[in-house]
C-alpha cells in the first residue's frame, strides 16, 4: 500500500474511534510519516499471514486464503 494511503487509513480509523485527538497517536503517526523507510519495489502483499490462512497439501502450501487485507506494498511487509 502506498505509505500515504496507509497513514491516511490509520488517521481515519483513529479519528473514528476517538472523540478527541489522542496526542500520543498523533505524534506516532507524524513520526512514522517522517521516518518510514523507502520502498525499493512493490508487490502484492497478503496482509494477514497466519497458519489459519493457508491450505497445506503434502507439506506444501497449496493456497493462501483471506485476502481482504491485501495491499500493494513492500514485499518485506
């Protein structure tokens, strides 16, 4: 996910759940925006990896499930 979209998403979620801005969350988002590492390349990233989201057949992953949190982002995400 584009960093700007990711930060905007988190800002919106915080605003929806907080009646007043929480200074520590505001400071954190500002720090993350200023210090986020640069991405060399983009890839489709699953976003919710856990053992319950994969199907295994003969000791090999045969499918990855639960893609609603997918993003375009750094493959190391």
